């Protein structure tokens, strides 16, 4: 085999991470996770329609430690995707494309997603 | 589907989906503390049923367009990509129709 010494283009892992690239890939990942959350809602309705015993088993799973971990994770994923989606929609309208503004809106997306996850759970559980 | 049309529909579905998904997920979290009987009471409201059916149809429509984009970017083998797109299409039809049937006849 011929030893090819030609330089190759730099790979993704050597680039320095920017908030823009981090949020871009996270938007995609959370989108896929949200599809899983939708499938969870599907199973919620399916077990509910199958009757009380099936539904109680579903509740047992989602109220376990592992279940709660998944539900909280899904809540953050949903919040992030919605806020990041709004950022994308604003970009689509031609606003906020300057580097500085995009960096600030990126930080705002992260903060808002974390805060709304906490508020969502406190409200959902009737704690506030 | 025409690319521009797809782009617009993807954004339009996102705008409808954001409040719908947040509301549905919020309901799931609230109802996770409630009993089977209390949950029956929740589903007695026809508006809630309509919103959940809308969530599934719009949600899977949005997801199908997004998955097509993701497969386009990461799957290089045309045959595998076609199969993946076909599976996404089947999923986005079967699940919403199952929900529609369940909510009309069973819940």
C-alpha cells in the first residue's frame, strides 16, 4: 500500500468548541430525545387504554428513581429545544445574526432551559 | 416535497408544537401523581383529546422532516438512507393513527 503523506483536512474533534457549534449539535440531539419523549407519551396513553393494572405498572416505572431521572432529562431536552428553536426562528427572520448577539442568545437559551425545567417540575408537582 | 415548502412547514409545525408539547408533557408530569380514576376524569374533556391527537400528528410530521435532514447528513449509503426514511415515514403515520383510534374508541 502506498503511504499517502498528503495533508488531510482537520477533523471535528480538533476544532475549539464555540457556543454556536455546541448549541447547534445539542439542538439536534435534543430533537431526537424529544422524539423519545413523544414515544413515552404514546406508551402513557397506550397503557392507560389497556386498563388500570397496566397503567399502574407504567406509573410505577415513571415514578421510580430511574423514571424520574428520565422525565427530568426529557423536560430539560424539551425546554432546550423550544428555546433554541425560538432562537433559530428569530435567525430565520434575519435578526440576531451578529456574533456577539448570537453568543448572548446562546447563553440565554442554556439558562432559560435550566430555569424553566425547575419551574416546570415545581408547578407540575404542585409545589408552587 | 418541494424544499422551500418543506422548510416553511417545518417552521410552522414548530410554532404550533412548542406550546402543545409543553402542555402535554406538563399534563403527564401532573398526572403521574394521580390515580387511574383521576386520570379518567382528565380525559373526559374533549379539548384535551383533540390537543393530544394534534400533538401526535404535528409532532411526528415535524420529526419526520427533521429525521430526513439528519439521515441526509449522516448516512452516506443511499440504500440505508432510503430504508431509514421509509421507517421514519411509517412511524410518523402508524403512531398518530394508533393514538387517534385509542382516544376515540378506548379512552
